[in-house]
C-alpha cells in the first residue's frame, strides 16, 4: 500500500493499494490498484479501481449522495454512476485527529435536545428539553457501549461508538472541528446548552447555539442507529460502528457528522462507502434571518442517515453502488424513515394516516408546522391529499420526485397493516411488539436486504412481499399488495428497465394468478391421445374475473375435445373466473397425427455442465471482462455461460470453433437466455458464420421463431442501430431460431455482448444451447387478464413415439377410487386404461352405482375435470366407458364424489385478563364438526407461532397461569380437507394479585398524641379500607373519616388525639386490587399510655442566703422517669434528678418536668412559688463580695 500524502488537494492521504478485486459479481478477480481520494474542496468521496495489467479503469464510485431540500422538484446528484462490486480487503488508514480523554465508563449523560420523536423546534414536543440516558429507549445489543465509548476509550464530548459529531465551519471535511463537550466530567456527563433560535446558530458564547446544535446532531444520529439496529441494521448487516464487538461486519466506520458545514448552504448530504469505511454526514446552514441550522431539523438528519442504511442493505454491505439507477428509491426510504421516526406513535390513532398528513423539511425551509413541506404533496393515505401513483414517476423530479412516490406507497402500506392488526405499537423501538407500524418498518428493512442491486418499484414491492412471507408467513400479503396496487404498482404493473423512468406499465390490480400445464403422459404414440390439464389458481387478494386461457395447437396434433376450439387459429380457449384462494382445472385432448414421428437429429448440444467453458467454444474480449461459466443463475443447474457488464467499452464474444453441417432440413437453434443490462447501450446479439469464422453476420431478427431481440442498440455503441437482447429479460426466456435459410451450409455461431462506458448492471447468461430436433408435441399455455394482458405462461412437451404395429385390447390398469373435493374448487377424475388408442366417454349417475348413468357432454378424454364444485354434487357417482378399434370395450368401476364445504369460524377466541394462579380458557368454534384444531402460542407479539402440544380441542385450558405468561397470544388453526383457517389472536393478561411490601407497625402513644399507620402495596387499581377491632380481633369494623380518623381510604391512617379508651385497639388495612381481590395487612395494636402526674414538695417556701429549699418531684404512677427543672421558665442546667436544691438565686417560680422513659409520656408540675424570708440579720450576699 502506497501513500502519496494529501498533495494539497485532499483532506485525507491519497492511497493506492494493490489488491485482488472481484468483478463480474464476484465470479472472477483481477489484480487492481484501489485508489482512495477525498478532495478537500468538495464533499466527494471517491474510490477508483485501475486494472494493474492494462491500466484501464475497472470502476469508480463517489459515495456521496447530494440532496437539495429547498423545493419539491429539486434534484440531487448521484456521482456514483457505476456499480462497485468489491469487498474491502483492508480498511483504509484513518488520518483523523482522534483527540479524547478517558474517564471511567459513562453511566449517565444528560442532553438538551429536540427530543424524540419531535421533528424540529416548531413541531409538537420540539421545545429543547433535557433527556437522560436516551440509549435506554432501545436497550439490548444496540447500546452495549452506550453513546460515549468505543470499548477502549470513553469520551466526554459528542463522540462515541456510532458517531462523531463536530462543526466543520471551514468546510475542510476534516475531523479537527470542535465537538460539543460535557460541562461536567467524568460521570455524569451534561450537554445542557440552552439555545436561542432568534440569533445566529453558530454563536458559541454567550448563547451556546453551536454546542446545542452539535449535541442535537449527535443525539439523533445515535437515535436512528439504535432504532434501526433493533430492526436489523446490525453489525453483520453493515451498520456504522467503530467497534463491532465481535458480532460480524468490519467495524471502524462510525459516522463522521459535520455540523454547520461551510461547504454549502440549503443542503445536506451523506457519503456511504462500503462496510469498514466511515460514513460522512454533512449538514448545512439555511437561508433566513437568522439562518436556520439543519442540525436541529431532525427529519433532515434522519433522511440523510437513511441513505447510509439503504446503500449498505441493498446488495449487501460490501457494495455501496446499487442505488444509482434512475428508478431507485433511496430518497423514498429517506423520507419514510423520517416520518416513521418522528411520528408520535404513543398518541396516534388508527385513522391518522388519512386525517393527519405529514410534510417534511418545514423548519429548514422556513415554513410553519402546517406548511406543505418540500415535497409536492404531503404524505397521506387520502388520495385527494396525495394523488401520487406510479404514473408520476415518468415526470417526477429525479430523484426526489421518484422517491416521494415510493414513500407514499410505503406510508399507505404502513397504515394498511395498522388497520389489519388494529394495533399501533406506541414504542417503535420495540421491534417485536405487536403493532402494524413496527411490522411495516421491519418489512421495509428486510425488503432492502432481499431486493436486487439496481431495484425498481416492482423489485422493491416483490422484496417486501418476500419479507412478509419469511417473517410472518404471508400474514400481511394483501395489505401490502393493496397499498401498492392503489398507487399503480399492482400485479399487472411492470417496471421495465429499472434504469428508465418512462417504460413502466402502471397497474392497479390485486389479482394474482398461477398457471401450470401438465399432461397425462410424458410420451405417446402416433394416433394416440394426450390430455393436457391447466391448473389456474387465484391468489388470496382478489377474484379472477373474465380471464382467458389459451393454448395454440402445434401442427402435429389434432384437436379432440375440451374448451372452445377455433379451427382457423388452432387456439383452444377457456374463460376463467375463480374466487380468491381457489383453483380450477381446464383440460383439453389432442391426438398425435400419423407420420409426425421421426428419429432424433442432434447436430450440437451444450447444457453447460462444468465450471469452465466446454470444449468447442472460444471466449474473447477486448477488455478484462470475458465469458465464463458460473453457477450463480442457470436455467438447468448447475451452470450457465455468463458475460459480465462492465462500465467501460467492451466487446465479449463466445463462439463455436468447429463447423456444423446443417443439411437440407436443418434443426432449429435453441437456447435459454437471461439478461439485465442498460437498455439500448449494453446488449447481446447472435451471429453466424458460413465461412469458418472469417466473417460474421447477424443471425437475423426475422429468423427468430420465439424469444427474439428486445430492443435496438444506440448509435453510439459497438452494435449501432442493431436489434439486440438489451434491458431486462425478467428471468430466463427460450429463444428459437429458424436455420432454414442456412440449409446445406456449414455454420458457426457466436454470442456477442457489448457494453459502453457508464452504467453497469449485470450482464447476459446463456444456457442449454442446442441445434437439434426431436419429435415432440410442444404446448404453451397463456393466461390473459380482463385487459388482454398476458399474466402467466406455462409450457410442457410430450415425446412422440412411433405408431404401434398391432392393436392391443383395452384393460383397466387400476380401478379409480372415490374422490373428495371442496365447494368452489375442482377435482380431476382419471382413467388408467391401457391398450391401443382408447376412446373415452365419462358418465354420471345421481342415483348411485346401481342407478342410471348418462353421458357427460364433451367428457371424452382420459381425464374429467369437475370445476366449481357445489354441495349438490355430493355423492354423485361417475364412471368411464372406453373402446377401441380392435375392437374392445371396457367400463370402469363407479367413482363416488364427496363434496365438502369449507368450515367457517363461528366463534373467535377473545382476550382474557385473569389473576396469577387462576385458570384461563380460550374457546373457538367452527361451522362443521369434522375439523381439526391446533392451538398455537406466540410470545413475541404475533411475530412467530409455535404449536402447543396436545392442544387439539376447541377449547384451550391453561391451568395455574403465571406472570411469565402475561402478554402471550393464542390462536387456533382450524383445518380439514377444505379448510385452512386461523382464528384471531387472543391475548392473555396475567394480573398480579395484590401484595403488601411494607406492613403497618404497632404504635404507642401518649394520651392526646397523634399517630399514623402506613401500609405499602403493589397491584392494579389498588384501593384501601382501614378497619379497627376493639375486642382483640374478634370482630372488625370499617373506619370512616371523622374528627379522630383521617386517610381511612388511603395507605396511611392518621389518628388524631389518642384517648385511653383506644388502648389495646387493633388496626389493619384491607387492600383491594382489580381484578384480583383483596388482602389484609398485619393486625397491629395501638397502645395509649396515661400521662404521669407531677406534684412538688418543698422543704421551705421562703428562703434567705443562709437557708435553702429542697424541692422534690413526686410522680405517679411510679416508673422510670427522667427529670428537668424550670426556674422562672428557664431550663436549669444540670438539674436532672427528682429533687432540686433552690437558693436565693432561684427565687420565683419553680416547675418540674417528668418523662416516662418507657412510654415517652411527660407531665409538667404546677408552679411552686419560692419567696424571700424576712430577717433582722444583715446578709452580705454574695460573700465574699466586692461591694
């Protein structure tokens, strides 16, 4: 790997690394230089591959998608014009200046942001708000490292494992811009920056607008990372993370989110290299006074991040060039994720899709919250509000207008599924919760993984339908199909080339059909009959009405019976009308003409059996892309020849190396071919040489019998103006070429595929090439809808054998047995009769085998189809009479027809809410008693179901239910020969009985004191009732609020002014929960203690300096008391005994306080007055004295 530095033109070192690069969808590898260039003056992000041997460009890709948001018809440019089919062999060196500090693990972080799910500051809930630990919204593996750690370093700035958000005011696309930094460290982190949207958004101080905007960008990048992780955009799927924690994927590719990027205005973009290289989001400022900042329009952030999601998921994480075709839906997914992640699902109702249209970009475009937004129409299921259909793609702005149509369809689909489930998941982060919104989001995510590279609308629709089949067993098939059909992408729609927006066929039908033609024998003799049976099945979403089934008979057979036959056109036709979910059989009989058998002629055949090109072929090319044999897709496994579609001018040729002598009546050339190429610019032709390969000419468009060329090559290409196989074949198609014009010549064949510079799609595949003819009857059945559009084709063939030389009498090989059918369906009765050329006549009796049989008109083949069965046909009996020219005659045993009616559900199971430990019974009923029942359990909101062992009765009984069963759903499968139904899902709610966490405690009070009893309980809808017993618990009475008691109906009972009469009373709380009943708390006692009575006794009531008075406190009742003394209402320090010696310093009032140390009750004595004793003696006091 060589590094050339930045050379003054790049923000990262320009590198060139020699590596083996897969090409042709990974079928071969080339030694190439991988050049990595990130220009400093643009937002481009180039990866270029140069062939190390020829110095020719293999591919180039610009991973940046530019969006213009200022008008609904604005366009953005995908600079990545070619596909990049490669894997990252080594992650390019990072030249970022990773500055950080490393505190201990961040457990708590607070952010002031425009919080989820608000779309912007002007939308409901959009006021800047402090949120704490928002990673808890998603939980699980999405947030293993939180938001501020990459597993080795913890950051105190707007950086973590998923994103590094920082300003890029100088537009240098480097990582030296300022991040938002926590005002506290290390834990918790605080990003509490208060914005002022009336001043410039780039101000740092005193208003910290820039810090706020960077914080918001960081927050929403993490929100969409976490949300989509739960829906499948994980490490192995190629998400954006520095550390993938050993869970797959390459890692080292967190998003570099540039806030307030100086490289432009009124815009935003996202660059998506393949897995292992960082995505880059660039957010710009917007016109206005003051300017608006896209970093706080959460819808813009979500839209741009979704470009990274759709580019990584479509084609797989190793590719990032699969959304460069004209009809790609990248902008539609961006808008869809914007409105899905900013919809307030917790407060949404089932009809909001029709009544509350959603616009996007209102904030940055300077519109009010009710403005029309930046798309032509708001997103709404009401067609009068948003009339967009697939028709609009041909005139819509590229790519946003096309994306708006796609998002409109997905929004309709989401609300269809919501209506079907009747449930909205209020927590969109919980991907497994029941709710049509989360189901739809999961289907869209899975659909992106399943769709092909360069998808169009029909590809995207089919991928979502496939996702529904994989994830939900097709439960939402009709809801999906109806949404697409309503907007013109119905079953009768065709997208044409996904690189064209004007060749689509719009269709509004939800009718689906399947067609399969079979025959009763795979080989048959001349002059014998063959019965061909077409089985047509109607899908579950619509009835087949006024369809037409046709079969054009080849010249080597003669019509015998069945359907309506036109002898001029040789077409057998059947009108087809089938109710949804049912099938019908349509048979016709032909006789193989005498003289049509001939020995097989095989001049050339190659079924591509090996992983290398078979001998007898030569592959040449003007570039490094050439014909190969591969097993990715083939008509007859395992291999087919494949010529890749590079993005350079290339001429790839596969030619036979030996002459083939055709003879006087040459066989046809036949081959099966498959192609996906840029229409009119990349395509293939079949050429022929009659001079040993010296010169070549086109085999002739007029010589194709079937499967001819599909378009005309552009004048700028190597095949200028020539008819060719170009565009999309939509699977393998058989081509047959009449070689009659080359009779009696020696020929060689050449398959030639040419490409030009620019769009590279997939290429051309050829399989089962043959110049041979065999005596066969070829039958092709075609089903046309009411609009005369061919919707199904099925074909088969029967080998022709020589006519027998003798006549064999008829014998019945196996007697037919009774058959059972269902109302509105069909059954086929068959006769297994051997012998020469039997002629058949079926008969019916309504009076049993011994009754009278009558011939059934037109029933003259070996198979009798009975369509649209009714109950009136039950117990009819049938037989077949056969004869031939030997002569011989034979009559089969009679066949009893049993017709059953499909059962219906007469009683659906209903939701049950019970208490833990009780028994729950779910019950259903069907309209017939012969059905089978199988109960199923879903513990993930209906996402998956498992059978419950031995639960095969109409009622399901669950004994001793537990809290672990709360939220489980139950349904019954009801089946028999004609029935395959599932009941509604019923939910079991297991309520916890009331439980008391904290019991009330006994209380001791002094007379007149206030006391409280408190209980703490948990349960649903809890109520309280306090009770009292005055006879030691023998009887209890409810307490009501009055002057003494309060809170009698709460968890805390207050007793005011306790009295001695309450002493010994018991109290308890009766705690009742709905619906699980009540429980009593512990019984606790109230002890009311009497107050002590204190009296004073003094030795002297009057004293002088020579005479003291000892005052004694007498307390009743006796007990363990503590004392305090008051002299003139002042606490006497150190006086804590039962007596107190007073001196003349203590003249005045004396009182004693006694505290019963057992009960805590106190009393204060009456005042004892202590006076001065009169005396004739002169006292000097104090003595000695200074006086």
